[in-house]
C-alpha cells in the first residue's frame, strides 16, 4: 500500500474537522457504557477501575523535565515509569469523570496533564521513541475526554499548553515511525497509533494520515499469511536477515554482520517454518506480538470514529494473528513453530483482544480469541493497553 491512498469502501474521513471526543472512544460509546455499568462485561471492568490506584484522588503527579528511557538492562532510567503511570492515571481519572460525573476526577485528570505540560522539556535514551508513543496514546485519550466533556460554562485553561507539549515533545518522536533503525515491528505500530491519536487532538490532518500510512507500511511485514509466499514481506526499509528478524530458531541465510553467537544456521533437514497468523515477534515472545495486534486495533478504532474504516482491509491478517497468538497463550506452542520454543515472556496484557473480538467475530470464527477475551476480563493496564473491556467491549 503506497502513499495516502484510501482503500475502496474505507471512507474519505471527516474532512478538515475531527469528531471529539474521538480517540479510541467517542461520546456515543462512552454514553453506552455509562448506561450499562450494571451489565456484563462493564460491571466487572468498572469495579476494577474504581479499585485501581490510578484513580486515587490522593495521588499526585511526578513530572520530569527530561525522562531518560533505556532498554531493560542498559544504563539507567529516570522518569519513564512516572511518565507512563501519570499518562495512564490521567486517562483512568478522565474515564471516571465521564462515567460518574464526579468533578473531582475531572480536576484530577487535569492535574496530571497540566503538571507534565508545565515541566517536560525533552527526553533521551534508546527506548525514548517507544516511551513517547506509549505515553502519548494515553495522554491523547485523556485529553480528548476532558476537553470535550467539560461542564457547561467551564473550559480547560491549559489545553493550549498541553497541545504544545504533544506537538513539541511527543509527535516528532512518533510521526515517521522507527523502522529506519530496524527496530521490532511493534515499535512502528505503537508510534503510528500515537501519531493518529495526537493528530485527532491537535486537529492535524497530516499527522493523522501519516500515522495511517506508517501503519499500512508495516502491517504486511508484521502479520504473515500463506498468500505472502514461503517467507514474509520485508519491511519498507530492509533490516537484518529476514529469518533472524523474525526470531526463527535457525536461519537458512546467515547475515555475516551478525555476531557469531547470534547466528543460528539450520541443522541438516531443518528449515524455517512460518504459520498463518505468525507475527514478526511471535518467536520472540507472545507479549510483543500482542502489543502489535493491540496497536493496530486501537489505531483502526480511532480512524473509524473519524470516518475511516480500516477494519475490512486489516481483517485477514489481524484475525489470523489474534487466533494464533491466543492459541499459543492458552494451549502452548506447536513443535513446528519457533522450534517449539517461545520465551516465557508470554503475554496477555490487559485486554488487548477486545476490539478484535467485537469487530470481527460476527463474520469470522474466533474460538481462541473468544477464550482469550474471557480470560483477560475485566482487564487492567499494561503500557498503552488500558481498560478496553470497559471502553470497547461487547458482551
């Protein structure tokens, strides 16, 4: 898929104006949830939200001027956990405000956003782009709810400063993805999700379209289908040897630039196998594969609210990936996949499959996804995946 072309049946979008609130949830969905808080599955999810420390009215933000975010085990980190916690707390309290109409939560959500927009000056570290994406997703969700559900006669005085923070200190890290440095595909998908979300809040049509473009460029190289041929597509910009990039237990083609201990030639009679629905990170672990699925579905949900229905064009790859990833989580790893071994960093973070299930189950058989959704509920928060049973589920 090239450029900013719109697929047949996708819709041309909302033109110069965006719908608000319109990041992953809109007013209609929020009102529906509010009217059904005593019904399943919302009842349990709302009870879990109310018990979560993120909605504590006694908690205070811990803003940093320059968070440093390094990969696990590399260097030191400062401010990353606080940034992600406060972004998710802003979103959690914004949800509590909308669903309860308790103004204390509205004010608390604003406290988090105002503190960071007043303090943040920059960021650094190897994981800085991914951290910016994770946090921006929750910031944008919170900001959309707060800004567009204020009681009549009131306004968010610091909304302009918060928008400047997103545009200056987050959007530059996300708008072009990160595949140039051959990072794992969930990075591009998360950064695309964040870019689309910020595009909505900032009324920035270019950012919105650019996020969709980055997502489209990565999806065919992240979710494998048999129709792709015996091997997956390369990302837009080539990375290291394809089989190594997909974390296969052995590679028929060895990249001489890789360290010797990273080269895994196939034994006699052994060859690389790709299964329908495998993601670029499946053989790495199931957690990161789930991140990729969640980021694509969140982006598609926001795009649909804004008049762009991406779900049909994503169906085949996402349905296959959701079913395989759910099966691996629930039933183990077949011997033909990844040499029968996948890292114990398994993963069913929060409620990452709710949108997949709601959007596709009526036309596709999703037995493993159905079981995975039931196991994950009522759900909680993991990085950028937050409260999706409460906000995006259907019974």
